[in-house]
């Protein structure tokens, strides 16, 4: 149910920290590889990285791939395992948004990936202890062994920049291979770990898709929600993904009804729009002497730049 509290007097700066920051792209695309275009009939798939749940588009020039197929793709960190979610239909995206599948995963790849899961749990515990020993203000989120390179990725969150040079030296001395520490955002952490939102369903970024446009405070304002950070932010501490998913509905519906304060002449009287409820499709009207009535938004129409109630 929408909350029609007074939100105009709240400064955006109070909750500006809930908005998203620019996101780094971790996939190597066709444009990165010097490819200029792809044929219109080339099958395009949406993939999910096996360890981080990050989704992206990719093409494969060999055979058609069925959902659930595991494939090898190039990433910023090295070649790694990804899962085919399904095929994508519609307009072909630009090459800068599409990765290129190297090959389908082999049984040997899957066995190695399974063995790496055990190594990652052990590495997580070791790194967590090292962080405590160095008294670093950082939270370890995920450890991942690359499939085709002797390299371990450690993903963490932190409120500020962290000097982890001594930590890296410690980890190299233990694992005897390349170590890379990557700081990620809190929304990325939610995508990786998963969980249940206030709606009782799994996080959208974990279960559906992480490809959201930045969620902004304007979306909450346009949906007339209270700008209370506890009400419009998710467990990750950022604005709810729902605000973006529902924003299109609200934007479309607002074009079909008058704004609050609009004057409407009906039965030789002047009525003012006191409240608009887009969810239930109702508009509350009032007169200067305090009389009120509620009409369905479908009863209102705009002609010659004036709103009126259909007869």
C-alpha cells in the first residue's frame, strides 16, 4: 500500500547514500576483442557466472545451447565457468554488451570446479583469520579459484579504502599462487550471498537478474513513497530493486490522470484533485467548502488541455 506521507520537506541529501554507484564490468566483450559486429541470425544467450550470480549476454558460434549448459567464457580475471540461463530474442544488442563463449565445459572442467569449492571454503577461513590478525576493517564476502588459471580472487566490502598489501603478502606465502583482492559494493554482496527480501521472496538481484539501471530517489518520489530510509531500502542498504521494476508502471499511469492540485469543472462547480492513488486507480476530488468525492481514474479524460469527468 502506498504511503502518502509528506515527503516534500525531506532533503534528498539525507538519503542520497542509498543510491547506486557506477558498476564495473567484469566481462570481456566482443568489442574488447576487436570484433566489430555479429551476424543478425547469431544465437544470443544470457549467462550467469557460476560463483557471483552476475548475468550477461554472450554468443556461441558452434552449436545451440540449452538452458543449464555450463560453458567457459573470458572474464577480466581469466577464463571461467558460467551457466546458460536461456536464449535472448529481439533486437541484437551492441557488441560492447556481448561476451564470446570459448567452448562448452567438459566433465574435467566440472570436476575441477567441484574440487575448487572445497578449496574455496578452506581459503575463506584462512583469509578471514588473516584479516583479523592484521586488524583490517573489511568484510570478506567470497573466495573464488579461477578455473583455468592459478589465481584466487578474494571479494570484500569495506566502508573506506583498505591498505591490504601486507595481507596479500601473507596470502601469497600460504597459497603460493597469484592473489587478487577486489572490493565490491553492498548490492553486489547481496547478489552473491542471496537472501529473502521484505516481500518474502528471494532477492531480485540474486534470483532474477542483476542488470538494473541505477535506482534513484526520484523513483521513490514519483511513486509517492515516504522518503524514510527504513522503508525504501533493502537489506543491502541501497534503494529497493522494486522501485525500478515498478517505475515504468507509475510513469505510464501518471500520464493518464491529473496531478494533485489540478482544477476540474464538473456540474458547474470547481473541484480540486486532492489525492491520486495510482495503484487502485482512484482520484479523490474536493471543493473549497470541504465536500469530497472519489472517482475512478478511467472516468477522467483530457480534452483541449483540460481535465473533465466523462458523462
